[in-house]
C-alpha cells in the first residue's frame, strides 16, 4: 500500500476546499495532524459535603439572570459598555470561502517557529482526479525546498497559514499574524555582550556532542494521563498512591 493510499482515509476530514495556485485549483481535504489530548476531568466540589459547585449568572443589581437575558458588551471606557448584537458580529465574519490561496513561496527556514500557532493539518487530494495535480505541486515544492504563505477560512476566522511539503503530502500550519509576534531583540538588548572565549566554546560543544545522537522520538512521552489514571484508581480502591 502506498503512503498516499495509507493516509487517504485517516477518519473524518476537518476541512475541505480548493488548493489554489495561480490559475490551478485542486480539490483537497484536511485532516488534523495532532491528536487532541482529553482535558483532565476534574470538577470543583464543596469540601464540606462533596457536592459539585454550581455557577450561576448573577447581576449585582438584580440577582440571578437567565441566559436569554444576557447580551455581549464591549467596554470602551471605565464602567461604560456598548452592546454588540450577534447579527452584527456575524457580518464581520469572513465569508465561508472554500479556497486555500497560496500567495507567496518562501524557504521553509525563513519562517521562525515562534510564528506557529499550534494547529496543524495534513492536506490530501480530494478524489482520484485531484491526485496527479496534487502530487505535481507537492513534488515541486519538495524539490525546491519551498513552503507557501497564504490565507484560508478555518473555524469562521481568516487565518494566516503556511503550507509545506511533508513527504508526499502537504502540511498546513496556522500562523500568528506578524503583529502578534514579539521580537526577541527586546530581551536581547538586556543581555551582556560578553563574547565567549575559545576554551569555553570548546567545553560547551563537548556537552552538546555528548547529548547528541540520532533523533529518537520514543524517548519523549507524555505520561500525565497514565499517572493520573493510576492515582485515581488507587484512591477509588483506597490504596496508597503509586510512586511517581
């Protein structure tokens, strides 16, 4: 089974549309590249009786308020709000454009990792007719060592994204907009400009080399869920908690 075939049915797609490069438009589907970890299922309880704490919506003037009587307000001055209706917010949302437009090609290393917003998708061709043109675009980007900056509407928001080749598929990474990213120069200016001497650099390099070697991802595991499950099981069974 080919890599493309093996990846072509990874579950339900989270987005579908057109990958648009100039006059070329290729139907694609997007699948989440990361499994979302389940949130820790804790609840707040009253320590005295063990009952769950309730969260009531209250107005300081009128007391408890029903959800249907709550509106959105934007604070424009101290204790001054303007009400913004849901319909008005809907008009500000971008149209559900199904095009992922590749606007500028850049070297992958030109995008600082600080721009990555933490959401990644894998793009795959949508249908047999899309496989060949998709493969051509992915191969051209891979050979050139290029990625593409573009825009797409995800979760009702117009997102800045980076599309890059990963093997025979394409990965889409949601980016922060430049105005959101702080420059490291702000903190760099506060550091002393003391150049390391040759012997110090040699010793530091030895430490780097000693902790190097081939990358082994199996060494890096998130054990929190298993540790929490063991702790809960021990407490339910009234056993001592397991050693960390």
